[in-house]
């Protein structure tokens, strides 16, 4: 801020008037002094201007000179007791006599810098940094473009700054020490202070106002420069975006066309396969209808023959029969008797019905083949119905759970004190699973496609281990005295049963229960899943027969497959959704395996395999899994059996 003590000299320099002329102009109103009143510093002003000026500080016992900022003590009457200046009044009278008043006023007035007419200044726009005449002020007040600008009147400028040319914002003066400029910035308080206020901010970080504003201006300049660069870059990106848009559309159009072409090709293949299946069904229907029509026509012919014979027999007069006619009558009666004795051809009729019932649709289980499936007759499945035990392996402990590890090997979890997991292949080779810490407790278990392991440790916990063997999370489920049994669906969902009538289906991460299926046929001990999401549950009913039941995820159930008396059932689902059920006779130890096909929620018997040589010396907890289309694994107590199923059925 310019030193206000030099205001008079600055005005004289700017307006180019003589010093004597300058002393006759009141710096508060910029008019010729009227009733010159002197302050203790010697500067003179209009008495009326001083009274208005003093009204801004009603509670102070002094007056600050608007020109030099010196203090003048005031009495009780304030401005009225200040002395007049006869010298200045005399000079003014002399100037009045020569018409100098007008010239003095005109000489000290600033010109408008906002327009080209250089009219008399009425105010200052601090936003535009322009002195404005009356017309410019009117524009500022009415045009929207100047809305929000700060306009300061001449009186306010003189009141706080001493002159128009040296005027500065009154906010630059300290509110406590009114004569001191706020030339220091306090970073802690984030405000400007004067030199006298420094003592109250002695522990704060202080900067000179010019230095602080310089730094601020540098930041603003830097931001402006970076903004300009970023703007240019974004504009360039916008142009590039416009150029890339057609390329993206072309690429996506080709992609969409490729997908549509592949879809139409696969749809055509499926349509052809569907047509073939429909034609097979139509041909089968035609054959069966012809068989039924043939049976119906045969029965009608028998009815006609019987009616004709009984007519002839009834029309004969018995008293008139002679040798030849009697012989003919006898033959007719015998023929009619034979017709009556021949029963209905129920065998042929049942064969037609059985052929229809035994013809089923087998969905394709091969994801690499684009077919819907095949129409098969169950009678053909009995052509090869022998199971062969290819390997028996002695286990290190009593088995609790087994799961598929590969197409040729299984993983085993043990009951009791034997911990860890053994991997056993169909050749009988055994090795330890070493990706989890030695001695890890593992009862039942299941591996996902990516190698993630879920293992139950007992009645409450299922631990998840990553493919590298890190223990990542734990699933906690309350049980009722049963070790938790595990399985997985073809989509890698985790299936857990806990010896209740609930089957819990977790998502592939094991973090959330997707479904809880409530079973209705006793305690569920084991559960498997089909590719369509159905649940095949092995259930035990206290004092009743074991059952295998198919449930959907809403809890709807099909007709249960019931075990004979003293037989325990264990079920497994293969990759083609065939259901194998092993029945273990608790008294004889014999194991019988039956293959079922899914028909909705119903299990339809496909193959009742011939008696196998599998006889258990001890019957404990058993497990059955499908390794591949033609291979099963069955474990009981401390024995593991690999079983081959002939691949020529199904």
C-alpha cells in the first residue's frame, strides 16, 4: 500500500496542479473547501465533511486524519470544537474572486477510465479495476455481464484511502490498529495482520504479504498453465474419440456378425438334430400305432368269427340233425369253444406299451458335441450289464469321504486318528496330498475344477484351501452328531449336508448360501448334484427303509427309490447325469449296483447289473463316486474298489 502520508504530493503529481491549489481542495469531497477546519496535524477539510467522517467512528475519542493518519483528540462537542483555518478560508475567498474554484475542482478530478469520454469519476469498480463515470456506473448496475462486481463510491474511497489515485481497499487496514496496513499473512490463522498484531501470532508461521501473494500468484499461474495443457490434451482426446468411434463401430459390427453367424450355424445344427429326433419319435409312434391297430383288428376279426359261428349253431334245428349236419354242427361248436378258450392277447398289448415306456430321451452329456441327445430303448441297455472289479486297494485307515481327483484317481479322507489326504489311482498307486500342512484333519472332502479344496474337519467346520494349499476361509455349520458330508455340482457349487433334513448349497467361493433344500424323507447323509441343478439325496429313516430321492431347489421331490430291508443305499451322479445307486446288504455284505436315468424328478431304472463278486467282509460307512463314463470307485471301511462299467450302454 502506498504511504498515505504522501497522498497530497501524489494527487498533485497525477493531476498536475500547483501545491497551493491542492491545499484548497477537500480530500473528502474533492470540492473546494467550505468552512475550512484544521486538524492537529495541520490538514484542513470541510467542517461538514469532517462531521460525516467522524460519524463513522462514534465511539472513539479521537479522529484519524484522512490524509496523514495522525490522531486528533476530540472534546465533548467533537468536530464543533475544532478550530477554523482563517488562512485557508482567506485563500478560498481570493480564488472565488478570480473564478478559480471551478478550475481547481476540474484540475483535481480524475477522469473515467472505463469509457472514451473521460467523464467525471463517480466510483471505482474493483472487479474491473476501472474508475467510472455516471454513465458507466449505470451500465454496471443494469447489465448482467457486470453482475456481482464490487463498486465503491468516491466517498468510501476517500473515507478509507485519502485520495482517488492512491485509494486502496479498506480491508487492507487492521480492524484493531486502524492506522496500520495488514502487510503480513499468518498461515496458521489463514488471514492478514498488521505489524502490531505480530506479537499475538509470535508462534505462528508468518509471511510478508507481497511474498505470500507472489507465491499464491505463482500457484495460480501454474494451475492456469497446467489447465491450458490439460484442456489441449482433452480436446485432442475428443478429436481422437471422434476418429475412433467409426473404427469401434466397425469392429463391433464384425464381432456381432461373427457371433450371429456362429449362432445361426449352431442353431441350424441343433435344428437338424431336433428334426431327426422328432422324425425318430414320429416313426416310433407310427410303428406303435400300427401294432395297436393290428391288435385291434385281430380282436375285431375274432368277434366276427365268433358271431358267425354262434349264428350258425343257433340256427340249426336240433331234432332234424342227421349224420352230416350233425358232424358240421359238432365242428362249429368245437371251433366256437376254441375261440372262447383263447384269451385276450395281453402279451402283445403289454409289449407295445412296454416299448413305449422303455423308450427314453438321453440328453447329451458331452459339452463338446452340439447335439440334443439320443432316443434310446432301455431293453438294449441290458445287453452289456456286467460290472467288473478291476482293483482292490487296502487303505491306511477307515474311510469317511472320497471324491474325484482326476479321471483315473480319487482322493480319500479318513475317520479317526489318521489325518491328511491320500491320492489313489486306478492302478493302485498311493501318494500323499502335500499341498496342505502335514497332519491336517480331513474327513470328507471335495476338489473344485481349479484345484481349490474343501475339507470337513468334523461336525462343525469346513475349511477352504487354495490350489496352493493356503487356508483361506472357514464355513461353520451346526450339526447333530454327524460329520459334515461334502460334494460339488458341475458348476462348482459346494454342497454340504449335516445329518439333518437340510441340504446347503453354497456358491463357488464358499462365501454365501445360495439355496437351502429341505428334504422330506428322513436324515440326509449324502447328496450329489446334476448338471441341471437337481439334488440326489441319500436319506436314512430311523426304523424304516433307506431311500434315494431327487429334489429340485424349491424342495419338490420325485418318487423315492426304496431299499429292501436291511439294505443301505449310497448314490452317485456321473457326468451324463446317470444316477448309480449301490445297495449294501447289512447281513450278507453283498453289494448290488443299479443305474437309473433321470426323468424330471423321477428315477427310471436303466440297468440292474448282474450280481457282482463284490462282497464286504465288514460293513461300515460307504462312499460311491463316478470317475468317468465307464469307471466307478466304491469305498467301505478300509477297502477301496475300482469298478469298470461297460461303455456300450447309455
